[in-house]
């Protein structure tokens, strides 16, 4: 019986048996000591594993100053929702219970590791705040070309005056108009680069028109390159300068090929469209992104963190008590209608813990003030967005309602969000 209790991890139920028979007494004492030694060892190992997991999560947050705290805050929201679900007596959650502390710990660990795959995502892709941003914001290169055009216009004005000084006022007016045109054109490109507004067909057509503006380059752009850049640029035989170039270009060296063919174990059941290129840095290609700042290549690279999460966690020999960690951690970008990633799972495939982590992840992202590509949403706006996502079957509606009805959103907001962001929410319109 005592051995069975140890197997069941009921260490405190193991009691000493007092017997006048020496062998029985010694055996009881040994089993009692064993139970408490195993309990102590298990506690130490759990503490070690938890600390290691928290270090990994913190390292991912530290990798980018703009996502600092995300891996720490999502588990807190998720656990609060899960505890509310655990105590909710009806509906979807009527049969949802953490049977023991191990199940609750399993869920917590999954929430902590939900973004562990981001350790493989380049920082400048995660933090891409403008369309032309790579390691640096390339809008400055385009601005320099406008500076060249500005000086060319001024030089042309001076040449015209030298040729015919009687027309100086006319030439001066032409220069003024040209300068205003350059200002307007650059302002349009710069605003397009920010990606805060939807690009219409007319806007995109204007980008293509501006791309055709010519400027003169006098210096060799194939020197001072890294070996990798030299391979992309290739051999260019040009000994005659200046060279006429377009204001905006999608050059061959902007196309970053994959070094290795993309491959994922079929057992992972990944259903994501893989772009041909690893990256496409083309200036026109990026500036004509209709919404946001990410190209299809950028989006895939970011979404690929879920594949990396699966690869990492599936290689870890989790004990039986933590067997669901890889699954719980890798499904928070799936949707109730099967439009998510990486496996295009739908409602019938997603457990309550998985649905909870998805809501926690979105709410934290909406209210976070440390993202370069968006402003933090007030709580009321974040709740409204969550509601719309739930109505559109992107998130679970029952989990959303529990999130607001239980007051979890308020508990989190009071702890983490500034007063001006933590506004009042009329939850009655959502229930």
C-alpha cells in the first residue's frame, strides 16, 4: 500500500507503522524516509525545471526590448482565466477541472513556453516597425537620393541662369516648384513607409510612378561589401560613371534566397504556405504592402516561430504529467474556424486550455505598450477587438465572456497597465 501511495505521489499519506517486529518496523521506517526523500527530490526538480523555463521565457523577452515581458505576462493572464474556468459551474466549463496540481502546472508551463520558438526569429523581423526596415530603416537611403535630386535641381537652376540671366525669375519659380514637388513626393513615400494606413490602388500606382524618377550615381556600389553581399550582387562590369538609376528599385540582390530547402517533419502536420524567398528587400515590393509593414516573407518568418516551438518542445522528453505541454504551447495562433496556423486546427480540435492561452496572448498583445509597430490599446478598445474576433470565430466566445465576466481583465489591467490606459469597460454589452 505504501509503495502504491508513493507511485501515486501521495507522499504525505505514507505513515510510520509501529511494530514490535524489528524487520517490519525498519521496513516501515525506510519506506517512510523514501517517501519524504522522493517528495523532496521531486520538489527540487520541479523548482529546477520551473526556473529553467522562466529563464528561457525571460531570455526570449530580453532578446527584443519591444517584446519584453510578453512571455511573463501571458502566463499570468492565462492562469487567471483557467482558474476562473476551473471554478465556473456551467456551460463549456462545467466539466473543466484541474484534477490535481500537476495538471495546473502542466498548463502553466505550456503558457510560459508558448513563444519559445521566437528564439529563432531575427529581432529586426519581430520588431519591423516600417516597411523599409531591415537591420536599419532604409528610408534614409531614399531620402539621400532626394537630397541628390534637390541639389541637381539647384545646379540646373544655376546653369540656366548662367545661360540666360534675363529669365532668372522664371528659373527661380521653376526651382521653387521642383523643390515643393520633391518635398511632397518624399513625404508621400515616407508616410507610405510607416504602414499605418491602408494603401489604395492609387497610392500603389503613385509609388510605381515615383520609382521611375531618375538620378545619377557616381560611385561604385559593388565595393565595400561583405562576402555574402558580393555573392548576391554578382559580377557587374561597369567602368563608366555616372550611371542613371531609378529612384526606387527591386534589385536582384534584394531577393534573399533560402540557403537550405524548407522542410518540416510531416508528423507535425504543418499547413502553412512557404514563400519562395527567405526575404524580399525590394524597395517597391515593400513600399506597396497594402496594410501594415510585413511582406509575405516577413509574415512567414514571424509565423514560423510556431513551427520552431513545436520542433523544440517535441524534442524534450516531458514526463507523462507534462505530456500536453507541446500541444498547449503551440496552438495559440489557431482559430475556431480553422484559419489560423501552423496546423489550421478548428474548434473541434482545440481544448479549453488551448483556447484560453489564445485569448490571453491576444489581450496581452493588444494592451502592450512596448511594440514598435503599434500603439497600446485602452482596455475598452482591446476588449471590443477581442469580442469582434470571438464573433468572427477567431477566438472562443465562451472563453472571452468568462474573461470579462470573471473580472480577470480588470485584475490584470490594475496590476500592469497605466491609469490612462485602464479605462472603464461596459461589460453588459458583451454578455
